[in-house]
C-alpha cells in the first residue's frame, strides 16, 4: 500500500492550497481517508476525514469552515482544499488510512495503519 501526498508549498497568509493524496495497493473506494498534520514540537493532529462512501466528513475544530476534504474513487485520490490559511496551519500534512475497510472516520493517529510521507505546508505572515 502506498499513499503519496502532493500540493504542499509556501503560501501567504490568507491564501489557499489544495493537497492531494493518491493511493495504490488498496481498494480506495472501500476506505475512509484522513488528513493529519504535525507542526515542529507538537503532536500529530487530526485535520479532516471522509468516510468510505464519501457520505460524511469530519473536521478538526481548528480548521472547520476553512478546509474541505473530498475523495475521487475513480482517481483513487483524496483532496484537502485549504482556504484562509494562517501561520498556525504551518505543518507537515499527512494522509492516512485505517487497516479496516468500510469503517468510519477516526481522529486518533494510532488508529491509522497506512501513512503517506507527508507534504510541507508553510504559511508566511
């Protein structure tokens, strides 16, 4: 199983970025997908999740109303649209999936089995 993130970079405060995570080796349409982030010196934090059918989403409190998660079951890709970025959003962003298909979103990193390598997002003020 491979998860490969892309789309990170340097953006000014107030700007937007869209992250992508393309997967291989799992039946993507059967898995809930998640985004986490980790800033230097901080614990890994839940950002957003989407259930396997894309029928429901969940967001961390700090990103609600600014970030949107979506998944394309044809392209085996999950996206994270990030708007109104601030310096507090600077982190390495990871996509992740649990071991169990057809299950819901969870917010705990320890519950994830598969991880991407991460993509850096830096917001300049």
